[in-house]
């Protein structure tokens, strides 16, 4: 599983379109960064799973769909908005 430590987002009112990229550090201590679309594809094909960690509690990241069937990432414990992801710091690179 890959821990998401940062995100990039755009200034959009639509909560489902805000996140553009997710990023983290792999087991070799190298930075990684993926588009949200690529991350969704990796989850669908079982290539990678992602999680966030807040206060030492891991929460899985899942694919959700908006009422218009747009796919986006959110954490399992978020009911409507991907708050746990949106609260992460911006990825620098």
C-alpha cells in the first residue's frame, strides 16, 4: 500500500474536481506523484492501493462517483467530501 502524503488541487468549486495529483514517498525514500486519473486506474487494476494516515490511523483511499458519475478519490470514512485528502499539504514537485 502507498501512503498519500500530499496532493495538488485546483481552485474549483466542485469538490469532485479539486484534486489533480496525489503524491508520497516510496519504500526507497523516493518521491512519487500521480495524476488522480492514473491513481484511479491503478486502483481499478489492483496495481496499487493507497491510504492516508492521520493521528497514526490509516484510512484507505477509494474511488467514488459524483452524482454525475465522475470518478474521484476519497477516503473510506468520508461521507460526501474527500476532506482527509483535501486537508493534506500541497505536493512541491
